[in-house]
C-alpha cells in the first residue's frame, strides 16, 4: 500500500512516514500541491494524508482539484490542528474522507489507515463486480459473443477513436446462409449448437484483442475491426469463408453447399460513411449483394 503524505513541514512528513513504514506500508512525500499532483500522475497511490494549511494551495483546494482530475477514488485523510466542527465539515465537503488532529498519534493514525484500506478494498471489489455485471449485460447468453447493445457502444467508441486519431475502421457483416432451413429440418436445439460453433469458428479468425465479434440478431453477426484497412478486412473475410469450409458443419438442406456457409459484407471507414451507423448500413448492403451473387462469399461495399 502506497500512502502519499502532503505537508509543507519536513519534520511532520518524516514523522508520519516513519509511522507508515513501521506498519509495513510505503510512504511517498510531497511538500505541496505541485509535488503531490506529480506523484499522483506518475504512480499508484492508495491513500492520501494531507495537511490543510499549506502556502501553495490549501488542502481543501487541492482535494477539490484531485477529485476532478482522478478518475478513480483515493481516500483522503486531513491532518489538522483544528478541532472546530465547521472546519472539519468544510474538509468533508471538499471531498475528504476523514481527519486526524495534530500532533499525530501513531495508534490513531494506524487505525485510520487500516480502516481506509478496508474501505478502499471493498470499493475495489464492488467496482470489479460492477464491471463483470456490465460485461454480462453486453454478452449474448447463447453464443457469448458481444450482444447488440455491446456492439452499438463499441462501434460508437471505435468511430470516435478513428476520428480523433485518423485511423481506419472496418466492419464485416455476416449472415449464415439458409439458417431458417437449418432450424426447420434439424430443430432449434441443433440450431443453437450451430450458432455456438459458428461463433467459435469466426472468433478464431479475429486474432487481435481489439477485434470484436457481436451477434447482431438471429443468424446475423458483425465483426468490428478497429485500425484495420480494407485489404486487411477482406483477408479476414476470406479466412472466415475458408475456415467454415474446413469445419464442414453439415447442412444437407442448403441450396448453396453441403455444409454451413455464410454471406459476408465488408465496409470501410474511408469509403464515405459519415458516421458509425452508416458504416454498418454499408456492410449490410454488401451482405445483400453477396446473397444476390450466390452466397458463400464476401462482397465489399463501394459507393455508387
């Protein structure tokens, strides 16, 4: 546990740091706001012990600034010589979590550090649970691919990054050929199994962590490919078609082949899409063309 001690008095910094070290924690010191902000920017700090009366910026002002700058919560305990209720209330209103009166008592300081450590750990555990819950709300329960909601958010985020960093973004829209016929003849339970297998086959062709496969609905899927050129997307599409052929999932009732195939539509951000929604529509149009041309193939969208 790394604890930042912010105080303009060197003796207090040294005394508090000695107590922290004695408890097995790591102290980091700063004499004022500038040094404290530099430490917070460069290193992981788990707790802040902060003097209130400092010449460069007082503790209340610095706390407000820290709360604005840091995306995550770090507990802040004020070190103060005042016991006035209004003064202590102002510290809490500024964003502080507790206070410790000077001169610092080692036993009290140790107890407060342990209490804040427990609170920080509980918050970290809660944040982790919330992240997992959010992930679950963005996954398709059958295939475990990203669901429609997750796709919408990921696509919009990828589009903003593309605009900011002037990179390329590609989409592949996938539609399993004759899937209704598959369900009608093999049954919906086997159809669900087919969707799971199809997801795994496609996912294995998306080799980068940033690539996302989403179930768009029914037998339709979308591969989101950030920072990918049109040629790169076309190569991935060809690999998917080849992988489906090699997997040879039987489909005796298909008019296209004796195994599960798919029609793929490709769109790329440099082909004129004004926003992420239009990019998706372009890939959908390309799928329609792939079906018209006989299915089991990929078609790239090009403006008329």
